[in-house]
């Protein structure tokens, strides 16, 4: 407690963040919740590419092999010493159980050895906080959309640390749909960036793929029907033309653009609907899919139309990283919210 009061007095606190919830091993040191001194991100994309998605067992082993060197690199990159770290933050939920356990166990061990506090972080909340690392002027409440490979969730955010879920996907996450459609089209993994790029050459009105809005006023999402529609369209087209020639590059680009537009229509409509319903001061977007150029453009247009500011992080802070974990931990710590060594990983 004395320690916490001293930090409050001098407001200079170095937090080491650790993120291993999915397929990035990341460690970062952030000062006072907003100054990123280092942010090491080791992606496992190359290990999972041949499978078209994340293989939990492979992810877990890769975290185990690299977590210590990633943490060391974060300390060196920040020109700091381990002894200068004031607290350690770790994502303990949600994520792949084996992957989370590597981060949680590393964090607990370091906290015990250094005798410093441990702060537990929710992965989705940290994606939202990525905005606070780069935008100082956010007013609350906000509607916050976390859109990634594992999640598509809308929150009502009352502060940097208080997030009330409003809706989420009932089947595939939006990023998962990008990855699966990319696999169908033979474009590789991860699918989001490649579809984003290819879609710029395609006609987004070429194919009328379905938009799933579920029940009226629902803030839940569903993308598995859309993914199946793309699969059937692709197979049908392929079968029709296979006697003569395979689908042209332009036809593939048209499928990518039409699919992407169907995902984004629903994401934008539901986010704007929620922002009106809860009369918020802003919209925050985070997660890997928040890097999508068309989503950013559409939300910017909506912001100009409605006057509600929309924030999204720079591309590097959209995908999984530990800077957003260490940053959010500072706010939680100031609220007296720390964990102890009984902390569990929750998948
Ligand atoms: O947040 P993230 O790094 O990991 C999870 O927590 O899931 O998100 C990864 C997801 C992948 O599905 C990837 O295809 C998607 O984000 N993604 C994108 C883009 N960049 C990454 N999706 C659409 N457009 C992008 N530019
Ligand atoms: Zn994520």
C-alpha cells in the first residue's frame, strides 16, 4: 500500500506487460500508462500458415520457447533493468488455455522473484486500451468494438477499466471469417491483411453476399453463414467455369471485396446503432480487424455524418501486443486492482 501511494505521488511507474493469449508472444514496458518504452512482438504466423489457422498446441510450445527471450528483449529495448520494474501485468483471459498459462506462469514467477505486484488483464479490454495509448482526448462513455481473430464484441465502456458487454458473435469472429474465406480463395494466412489489399482491386457490389443482422435491435453478430455463402459461390463458379478456365484474378478480387463489404456493413451498422442507443461520446475500435482499411474508412465517414468521434489504434497496436496490456495495467493499479499468485488462466 505504501508503495502504491508513493507511485501516486510521483506518478512514475514502469510496468512490464506480457501477452501470450493466442499466437503472438509479446512483452512491453510502458511508463505511466501511456509512454511505450519497448514493445516486442514475436508473431507465430509462419508456424500456423500451413494449417490456415492457429493450432493451439503449436502456439503453446512456441510461447514456451520464446517467452523468456521476448521479455529480456523488452527490458533491453527499454534501456531498463528488471530491478526498475514496478509491477507486472499479464493477460489471463480469454485465450487459448495452454498459451495463457505460459504468460501467467512467467508473470507470477517474475513477481515472486522481484517481489512486485501482479496485475491481471482481460485481453479484450486491453485491445480497447490500445486507443488510450495514442489518443489522449477520449471522453466516456464510449461504445467499444473489439474485432479480432477470436472475438467480435461490442461493449459500453464507462472508463478505461469498466466495460459492459452489449453483444458478441454467436459463431465465427469477424477475423476468423476473413481467415477462412482467405483459405477458400487460396490466399493464405492470416487472411485479413491479404483480403484487405486485394479488395481494393475488386468490385464490392459484384456479388450480393448475405448480411446477418439476427433479431431486430440485436447487437450480436453472426458470420458463419456469410463464410458458407462465399464457399458455395466459389465452388459454384469454379464448377461452372472449370471446364474452360479457372477463376480470374479479377473474379477473386471481386469475391474478396464483396465479402469484406458484407462483414463491414454489419460491423458499422451495429456499432453506430449501439452508439445512438447509449448516447455515447465516442466509438473505440480495437483488435486485428481494426487495421482493415475499408472498416476505418467507413467508420470515419459515419463519424463525419453523426459527429461522434471514432478512434482506432495505429496498425501495430491493433493486433496482439503487450503495450496495451502494460498501459491498461497502470489504470487498474491506480484503482487498487491487483492480483496475487493464485491468479488462474481462464480460456
Ligand atoms: O487481435 P489479433 O491480433 O488476434 C486475436 O486476438 O485474434 O487479430 C488477428 C486477426 C486475424 O484474424 C487477422 O486475419 C485479422 O485480425 N486482421 C485483419 C487485418 N489485419 C489483421 N482483418 C481484416 N483486415 C486487416 N487489415
Ligand atoms: Zn487479440
